[in-house]
C-alpha cells in the first residue's frame, strides 16, 4: 500500500519496537516500523476491499474446516535479529495453540515466532519492494509456512511477476527451510497448503481490485 515517512518532532532518534508500540496512537491510522523509522501506511479504498475479501475467504475456510486458527485484526510481527523493525500484515492467520509460547502476545499483540502464524497475506500497492524484497526475506527467516503476495494491479518488478507485467498472486510455501513459489493468474485456482480445499480463482480477487 502507499506509505509515507512520519516525522516525530519531539524525538528524531530511531525508535525501538517497544518505543514504537508505546507511541502508537490508539485507534488512529496504521503504522509500521522500518529500521527505526515510523512508516504511515495509507491504503486506498480498493486495497481495503481486496484485503477484506481475502480475510473473509480465510475465515470461511477456518470455520468450514474447524481449524484452531483465527484472523487477527491487527497483529505486530517482529522480524528475527531486529529490535527496530516490525510489520502489521494486511491479513494474518494465527494459530491459537502456538500463541501460548508468545511472551508478548497478550500484552502487545506481537509475535516473534514463525509457527505462531499459519499464513500471511500482503496486498501490493505502490510500495511493492517492501512485499517482494524486505518482507519476503523476513517472513522466510522466521519460518512462516505460507506467504501470499497479492499483486492485483501488477505493480511488482518484472523479475517477480514477469514481462509484460500482469496481475499475479504469488504463493510462497516453506519447503526444507526456504520458500518455493507458485503463481496464479486469470482463472487459475489458488492452491494453498493451509486451506487445501480452497475454491478461489485469482480472477475473483482481481475483479474486486478493478
């Protein structure tokens, strides 16, 4: 989604995650911390519509399969080896049982372990490099088993979605400690390890984003 660097007039030093979470305005805006700098996320209405549909489809599958998971409204993900970055995914599916091992979940809605998340979805807007470069690498290091990049406008780099660019859903799944990717376009049915009976075509998502 579109992002904007926020200037904090009272304190220009780089923030830690704890400082960022203490600063975070309750009920206002959406922000992430990238290398100590606060980034304001400014989603478009279309972006929010696509995100809402993906969250709804996930919830339907969770209930239909009676899985011990839930869709978190706003979960903070802390990367490995960093106390100055944290992300808030567009959609994140959490494992209720795994959260018992997350020391900061109840206090901060923050996870540090890849096994706590079953699926992360990022919906691409103008900051596509964050989703294809930064977050892809961090989620892989954490060991999050499945990561979707939903590029409904075909904004990503050609090395990621091909040439000519076109709307693409990239599904990364963990295999032997690293992500392997499959991509879905047009009327191809999205294949997911977490939701093996998912009946959702890529084009259904892309139409929402038109």
